[in-house]
C-alpha cells in the first residue's frame, strides 16, 4: 500500500458513525524529566493537574523516548525509529521529517477527524515540512526552530503560515489557542497535538512561579525550571476544567508525556544523567493516559513502552489501518490502556542518538569528516532486554530490576549477556540505517507560499580551512572567519519554478574592511558583487547581490570570495532568494 493509497482509503466516515471513536489530545512537554512530577515521588515540585491525570488514568512507569526532542517527535508521529525518518538531530537541517513519512495527523484526518498542532513543531524548517502540509488543518505555534527566545509577548509564533504577534506568557497563549480550537470543533471528532515548549531553555517564567520555589530553597535556575513546569500544570488544570464544562471528558483520551529526559538537577528520583544521554534519566519520561470510564483510574503499568508504540496504539483506537508500504517499529499497547495489564511489547528496546548522524562507533579516520561532525564521534547508545539487563556503548551492563539508577556495572558477571545485547544492537542499527544517506534535504525556492525564502546559514556547508558557523540561538547565527580565499559556502536548493531570482545577503562589514568581491553561482547561473560597509562586523544590513536565472530542479548554490581586500570577506547573517515576477 503506497502513501497515497493509504491516505485515500483511510477515510471511513461510516465507521465513525457506527462506532464513534474518542477525541484524542496528546500533550507533550519539552525537556521535562521523569522526576519532574509529584506523583513520581518528587517532594519539591507542585504538579497537581499532572498528578490528577495520572490518578484518574493509567500511569506508565517505564515509558521511553529518544534522548532529544526531534528524534522523539519523529518517532511519536510515525511509529518508526527516527533513524528511518530523516529527522536525526535538532538543528542544521537534520531536524527534518522526510516528506514521504505518514504522520498521525494524516491518519486522523483520513478518518474524518479535525486536526490541530498547537505549540512546538521542530520537524522541518521550510514550508514543504510545515504542519499544515503534514496533516494538521490548523497550526498555531512555532515550527522553524527547536525553541523560541521570547516567552513573553512573543513575535516568533505563527498562525498556520502567517507570522503573528502575541501578548502574554507563551504557555498561557498556547493554552488559550488550544481551548479556542477545541470549543470551535467540539461537535466533531478531533485530534489535538498540544506541544508545549516549556521547560526548554531559555528558562523564563513569570516571577511569581520563580518566587514559589526560591522560598523552598531551590537554586535560581532550578526554581525557573520548576516554575515553568508548574505553569504548564496550571494550564492543564484549565484544560481539564474545559473538558468537564463542555462535557467532553468521557469522550476524550488525554495523554500527557514529555519528549526526553530532564534538564532539572535538583531532584532525580535516583535516575542517572539527563537530556541527551541514554542512561535512564535521559530517556525515561512521564506518560499518563486519562479517559474516564474507559481506562482504569489509578492503574500503574510497569511494562516497558516507547514512543514508537503511540502511533499503532492510536491507529487501533480509532480503527485506522496501519501503513502497509513501510516498516513500523511500534506495537499497540491499547490492551494495556484498557486493562492496565498485558504481555510485553518488545524483546528489546533500543536507544541511540548522536549529533550529525547516527553512529554505532567512531569512524576509522575522523579527520576526513567535516568539522561539525568530528565532535559527534562519541558512541551514545544502549539496549535493554525484557529481563531488565541494559548494555551501554561504554560496555557497562546494568540490571535495571535491581539497579534502576545504573550505578553497578555487572558486565564482568554476565559477559554472555553483554555480548548478546551488543550483537542485537548492531543488528538493529544496521536495519534502521540501511539505505540512509543522512544529507540535508534541498531547500525549495520559488514556492508561492514562501517567497522570498531564507537560505538558513545553519543549513549551509562550510568548505575550507577556517570558515565557521556560530550558533547564536538561531536568530543571531553567523558565518565568521571568512579569511581564506578558498573557503566557501554552499547549499542544496531546488527551484520549484525556473525564473529570475534576486539574491539578498544580510551581513556585517566594518567600513575599513569593505570592498572585497565575491561570486554567487547556482548551476550555470552566476553573479558577482562587492561587499558594502555597515556600522561594524556584527551590525547587519541587507544588500541585494544581484539576480540569478535558475533552471527548475536541484542544484548547489555557492558563495565564494573573488578578492579579499582586508582580513575577511564579511560576517554573514542571512541569505534570501526571491523569485521575481
């Protein structure tokens, strides 16, 4: 079954009329650890709404995600290990869910559901990968990057494909939008993906929340993180109250979870490490499911479950067929939801993440890799079996049943277990990475809904001796040290339409260093321009470099120095291509 035929045959309004399926609200927070809820034993944090969802529903004690957010979101929405999906990292173009993947939103929409994504997306920087193109009829939030910089009165949010300006604290704003959308669509079955960006950095929250935890003796940063989580909790209380007010509680499955291990350090419930790690503190997250009258209240499930299992579970819940043209890694745990018991789902659970590309081990010659890849060569994987043994890339072996905090290495006691698990992980890794190239996808230019289009400098490849990308929280990223004549930048682009494209560069150049010449090429097209002065190296202004005539299709766009009149060419901040009428 192809992607097209799956989506075409998935619609079954007759099934919905005969046996109404529930509404589904999937709430996911960003960087909230397993230990960042009161019901898991944290005596310091205040999360009454989260605790209520757990008490009135089913609580999974061993639910696993990827160590960082984009891989988790890719697996959550597709039912496939992220290594298969293209969304392998959190930035530099590697946070893009391949266009051919089928998302939960597409499944729900094919079954007659209204669909909305509110909050963080982080599965594609460009319009081709926008939530509205991935099955979500409605979108409100941010989608181009992994976080925003302004949590109050933000100007970084979007309504569908239009940028908007908001007032208020972002968690409140997102909840306002979620409640408004539910109220508007409550007469029809709906799927809401409510993706809060807290408690991800920057750690910003109204002062009253911070003061609450400073009084408890928490350090300032920890008080900020806890305050952000309690603010989410207050908004979840608003959501619960609204579901009761609109008489939707009994017809709505509400899922609460986080996307990876925690960033708080004040209390860890004895789990080791945090976000980015494959120790338990980096991959184990809270997961609660509430559906009054349909799932047993207060039930606890200790069976290990993971993010890839959510897709097939929700498909079974609403009677949707599973895609037949691709391998799904998840297995439905609907039985565990309904009865709070059931057989184990997986003989093994696999955990892995590295910057740049998935790695089993270091390459034979790291010096041949691009600079941004060399520091990623640190194996970061683990596998554990149904018996509770967990092996790490370091060779450490832990018995999670006796040692959930992973403090006592038993590899020497059980060498045959370690050997077996390593072989099983290697088999898994070969499978999920087979045929994958892990290149940045080309940037589409000339789209009607994205013109001009920014060629994100983080998506560029810096070629040469000194040229570097400096990460300054996305909005102030720069390309610097452009001092070698042979150093250049290049992007993979794809012209959706042939035609004339104006190229605009936004850069900084001190007056004494202006006058250098550079060329921009794309296929057979070429233009030359001169660097103009700005008020300083880090003071950026936009300048039109000229016009390129692009042919339809994929090519490389490159910027190269022709003549350096001073120490460096420029400090590049942004690049745009605008298709001319």
